[in-house]
C-alpha cells in the first residue's frame, strides 16, 4: 500500500512543473535565455536585470520563461526571484517618494488655497451677518415708523376732512357777510333817498304861499 503512494510522490516531485508564475530577473550583469534547459543550447535573449518574465515550467535548475516580447526560452532558476531586484525596488521607492512629495506639495498648495477661501468666506459671512443685522434693524425701524405713519395718516385725513368742512363753512359765512353788506348798503341807500325825499317835501311845503282870507269871510 505504501509503495504506490511513494511512487506517486516521487513522480510528482520529479515531474516538470506546469504552471505560470510571475518572476523577475535578479541583479546580474548578464542573464542568458536559451532554447533548451542546458548551456549547450543556443542563446536567444539576454534580458536586463529587473525584466518581468512568466515562468511556465521548471525542470531541475532551469525554468522555461516567456519574455515581454512573447519569446520563450530557458534560463537558470537562480537568476529568478519572486520579488523585484533591490535596485528596482529602490528606483520604484524613489519614484513613489518623488510622487508623494509632489502630492504633498499639491496638497499644501490646495490647503493654502482652502485656508484663503475659508478666510474669504468667513469675512463674507461676517459681512452678510452685519448686513442682515442692519436690514433687521432697518426693518424694525420701518415697522415702528410705519405704525406712526399710519397714525399720522389717519390724523391727516381727519384734519383734512375738518379743514374741508371749515373751509366750506367759511365760504358760507363769507357769502352771508357779503349778502349782509349788500343789504345794509341797500338799506342805507333807501334810507338816504327817503331822507332826501322827505327833506324835499318839507322844503316844498315850507315855500308854498299861505292863503289870504277872502272878503266873504
């Protein structure tokens, strides 16, 4: 029972690995990719350090890889690493650091702009608050003055009506006075004429000769 199991284990351990895994070429000066898993095979490529390859099969110390240009070949597994080379990592970290610095600078500029905008908004809010207070104060003043105005308007209308009535009465009195004056002038005229007439009559009578007594009397 143990023999078949050991046989299967040995088979799987010694069989070529059929899988695809992303690997990186290590920090080596020259790495050669050949047409077969042996140094006697022809060199078809020399990828640079940090080149990303796809491992599709591993046989002993050799790995079959697919290069970025889609070429397939064999290279020693000791030249492969699951992690990018240190130099690539440093370069990447430097780039990320530079990008982060730029982002920080951009954020600082945006923060300064936001602070400035916030200051402007606070000033505008303070101004609007003062304007709102002034408007409310003006409204209250207008409201109070409106009440006084309505009372004044009512008094004015009442006084206007009284003035119209008094003016009308004054006109009537003036007409009465005028009529009275005219009647007095007429009376004086008539009285004067009567006096003159009486005086004329009296004068006439006084100048009339008296009758002498007749002989027959």
